[in-house]
C-alpha cells in the first residue's frame, strides 16, 4: 500500500508540473506523436503494400504475353498500370485454351482508354471465370448484364462509374492509347450495359468490351500474320491476322505451371510469367533498400523525439530546483524526486504514443486513398500490424530513458544550498 501511495503522490506532482509547463509539454507531446505515428505508418504501409501487390488474389496464376519483361507483362494485365510489351498471335491463345495443363485461358487486348481508365477487350467468360478472391466472382449491379460480343457494348467497374459518371445506358467514345493523354477518339460509340459491384481490386478501374471490338476499332491494324490487316465492317477476321496483348491463365497445378514456364520461356516467341506473385516480389526485393531507409528514418525520428523530451525536462530543472528542495525539506526522499521526473517523461511519451494513433490513422488513410486511386489496390487501415503494438511500448521505454538524466539532476538537489539561494 505504501508503494501505491508513493506512486500516487509522484503522479500528482508530475501532473501538476505538466500543467504548469503546458506549452513546452504540448510541443514535446506533439513531436512524440509525429514520431510514433510515422513509425507505425511506415512499417504498416510497407507490410500491407507488399502483401496486397504480391500476395493478393488476382483470379489467375500466370500471364502469357510478348517476349520481354515479366514484370511489365504482369503490371499491364493484372494491375492495368504499365504499357503492353507487345502483341502475340491469336494462335498462342488457341494453343493455351486447348492445353490440358490449363484450366482457364482468357485473351486480353489493350490499347485504348476512356478518361484515363483502361479499356480491355476480352471474351464474356471474364465475368464467370475471373475470381477477385478465391471462391468469389464478378457480380453485376441490379439491372445490368454482361456485354454481347456481337455488339458495341461495355461493362464498367465501380470506380469507373464513380469517376466518369457513366451508368447503364450511357454512351462513350474510346480514346486511342492507354494513358488518357488526350489521344484521338475512335468513331463508333459504345453503350454501357453492365456495372460491376465493387471488388476492391484493380478490376474496379477497368472498362470491359468484346475483344472483337478492339480488333475492329477504327485505326487498329492487325499484324498477326506478319502483314498489315485492317478489319472491314461485316467481314469475318481470319484467325491468322488476329493478335492480342496477353492471355490470362489459370493452370491446373503448380507442376503444370512450372512445365509451361520452362517450355515457353526457353523459346523466343513469348514470355510466360508464372507465378504472378513472384514478378511483383522482385520489385519489392530490388527496392528493399528504400524501405529500409524509410524505416531507419522513422526510427531516427523517434530518437529525436526522445531527445526533445530530455531537453524539455532538463531545461526546466534550474527553475524547478527550489520546488524540489522544498519537497525534500518537507520529507520527500531523493528517489521520490527522481521518480517524479521519470513519470513526467514517460507520461509525455505515452501521450505522444496515444496521439500518434491519430497521426497513423490520418497518414495511412491518405496513403491508402492515393494507392487505391492510382492502382485500385485497397489497403486496410484497420488491419493490425505488430508495429501498432511495439511502437507505443517502445515510446514509453524511450520516454523513461529520456527522463533519467534530468531525474538524476533533480536527485542531486542540495536542500540547504538551494533554499539559501545557492546553486547545485
């Protein structure tokens, strides 16, 4: 009980001191809050970004495309961010579709956009075979449906609908290019017949149209047979002239994926990116030093915050020496004075960690909104990360350590000399 009474007394003294030095205390709490919030944000964003881009569901486990960079191929087809590395002949899609090692093969053709949102030509099977997450399928909003491959019809993602104002029944013209940089518009309006429910994936930022529409888009020239061919209205396009950007593939097994990767990549006609997650992980591995630098800077900010706590308390020692001398004269022991300062510094750090949660929420939410706007990938601010636990604990420890030097200075207060008007 005496220990509890002693701690209670120390806390009352520390609390009164914090109120007396409210401005300096508030500034120091603010620096500690920024430090802890920054640390939590950097570590949580780093972990979630890596998981979202490399470990999230994509609906497929491989991409077949033009010879070149696997990463570019994946970014173009899965995240709809990069340009296409080139085209492959239709025959490769036909071969993949009939291969016993392939469960699903869907052709993708890109090259156009509407207000910066990627237009992807494919088959109507996308709406039954694509799985945003395991066991889930794309769902249409009430009153909408899949496109008819024989007509100029389109299905839009939820983000496209929100940002462009398109809705079922709207008509639009496709713009040449995938960047939305004001390229020429293709004649021939498309009518929106379907809108997809949100999936919180890059699919929300896509406009889907029949792949035949890409082939017949005015100004698109096919070179699948090695010669320029331009589709004519009402004329059937021979398969040998068709070419596509990529084929999205779901293999029957990991062994099948490994076999296909070896067979296709050893040739010079195409690239087989399998598994998709490995291509993304290569980016994070190559940029790992950047993450380490950011994490190091965040931890350094914590050290600076601890130093500011130390400086704030240490600089008040001279004006508080008479206060401590009076306490000693009234019977307070040296360790009581020492404890008061350590409690003060720990309280400042604790308040900083508490308000750091607000900083974390704001920083993470802003970063997550930017990532979603640019990529369609959703980061969850509510997902727990170990940094959310050890950062407050670490801040309390740093605060206690920061209080040791000023506490030792207070501990050395000489009662008689100080009350007589002398120094330490």
